[in-house]
């Protein structure tokens, strides 16, 4: 039910996968799950290129995989842009529809780009939480770090739901629930709707409220690592903040104390 006919043949060298579930959070955000091609290997935190078979030359957009590397489905968390070349159509997908995906995954928000430490801070805004949804469900994260602090800032309360459900489900997860118990902290804020905590994460860290709210020591490159994912402006500001605190950007070639990835839109 709900499946619509393909209008165009599947291009060569892409995976054609089936939509398994769709969940709409707000008129701006939704998540969906698709079948996973058996041959797809990816590191938790990486992104893939997603499209729809609705044109001769389909439009592809980068999507961070939100599910962990061990999952036999792929999950994504997406914005809906009314006139976005892909998301204006993608937001209409239903169970049984076909989504196409290029074969290679890539990305910088990977554990191997960070050196080991005690605490891992995942700083996200909007759909930038997606790669962290993957990493939070990856046992390797807990092998490398004792504590994980996930921050998620959105315009309004309803946009925080995806992350709240994600973290709540961690404890009951049959595969990693034992690992995550008591080690993951979620820190939410809103910027455009009244809530129990308001403000951009840069302001909350800058003022020290972030530390006093959580009762934790200040960010310190000796003990901490940072992963950042959000809009272009958010990345620039959080990156500058991290660098001002003595953190250095890492890569697979040269692992260090923070990594950055843009949350893609369109
Ligand atoms: P604000 O409402 O003040 O713009 P978006 O959905 O537009 O990507 O925004 C997601 C969240 O990221 C919003 O709460 C937004 O706050 C926040 N944000 C936008 N720009 C920055 C920035 N430069 N630094 C920190 N947070 C930001």
C-alpha cells in the first residue's frame, strides 16, 4: 500500500532500496528507514548520497547515516525544504517506495579521527544530530570513551523529539543497552520557542551555564574530544570555540581532538 510506480529506470552503479518506515516529527523534520544493501560497508558517523528514481538524472544529496554500522537497515533524519530539489519530493516517501543510493560512504565524523580520551562531546543542531545517532549506537564509542555528552539545539521543542527518543531508547537497546547505561547525557536547548533551557550552544558554553547545568568540568583537550555537526554558521562558531579552548582538528591521517561535519540541506 502506498507504493508509487517508478517513473524512471534505476541508474547504473547505484543501490535501489526499499523504504521500511517513515516518521514525521514536524512540518520541517522527518526520519525514514530503508533496507540496507548487503555490500554497503560504512563507519558510524559517515554519510552517503541519497536520491529518488524520479528523473533521468536524479538529484543526490548527502545524508549522514543515523543508524549504526551493525544495523541491517539504514536510518536517516531529514529536513523538508519546500522548494528543495530533493527534500520537496523525499518528504512524500511512503513504505514500499524506492530510494536510490550511491555506493560509497565517506565523512569526517568518525571515531578513528580522534585520539582516545575520557569524555566525548557531540555538539549538534537540527538534523546535525544524525551522525551522532549512529555513533551513540556503536559499541566502539563506549570502548574509546567513558562518558558521552550529546548536545542538541533546535528552534523549537518538537524538533528535539528525535534526539530525546534516541537517547531514551539506548538504555533498552538489547545490543548496547549494557554499555550505554549511565554513560550518555543529553543536553537540549531551544532558540525560538520557550522551553526549560534556551539559547545557542555556543552561548551556553561561553557563559558557563552548560557546565553548571551538568555539574561537569570545563572542556579540556587533555581529557575531552569534540565532534561537531550543524549548519555552516554553527560549524564555524563551534569550531572557533573549540580552537580557543586548545582543541585541534583531527583527520584519519592525523587523529586529534575535534572533528567537524556539515549537516546537509536541500
Ligand atoms: P537560531 O534560532 O538562533 O538561529 P537551523 O534549523 O536553522 O539549522 O537551526 C538549528 C539551530 O541551530 C537553531 O537553534 C539555531 O539558532 C542554531 N544556530 C544557528 N546558527 C548557529 C550558530 N552560528 N551557532 C550556534 N547555533 C546556531
